[in-house]
């Protein structure tokens, strides 16, 4: 005779999670060691020693300025960024000891200054580059 009321036990399936943390840490270590990090951050500049100043005559400067609107002036002439290398090269052929002075207004777009610097650095003869800031005039009251 069949037994009524006796039920079969249903066992719940369990997934062992004791080693989950170990697996997670191994995955983190794997991705950290195989990831390639960008190394070209910031500007690579060789700066003079502290207290070392060099006086340069105004006639020995190739002046490039960036105004607050992001417009680029080579001397007093408005130019496009792609015109800078040829003009710098021409000036340096006249006098190889000239210094390229890049003056950027403090309210100018940062990308514009970097664009000008990259254009100047594309000229192999341009070894002397100076960066300067044009401060906005404060209005007193």
C-alpha cells in the first residue's frame, strides 16, 4: 500500500561562491597588466634651471600671439595655423639664432595654444621656443 503524505525532498542547487572574490581579483590583475596606458600626457618641455634667465633682444624674436577669440597673429598679421611652419622656417633661415615667442591670452582656448606650439615644433630648425601669457587687463573702479 502506498504511503500517503510522504513527500520527496527537493534539494536546492547551490553554487559555491567561496572562490568568487579570488576570481574577481585575478580578473582585475589580468586586465591591469594587459592594459596599455597612454604615456604622452602633457607637454614635453626642457625648462632652464631655476634663476637662469636669458635676455633676448626684441629684433631676435619671432612673435606669435593668440588672442582671446583664438585668432593667431604672426607679428601683426592674422594667419591660419597651417601657415605658421613656413613662416617660422623662412625667419629662421634669415637668422638661425632667433627665438620663437608664443604669447597666448589667458582667456584664449587652450587647444589653440597647443595647436600653435605643435605647428612650431614641426619645424626642425625651431630649437628655441618660449611660451608666455598675455594677462587680461583688470579694470579698476
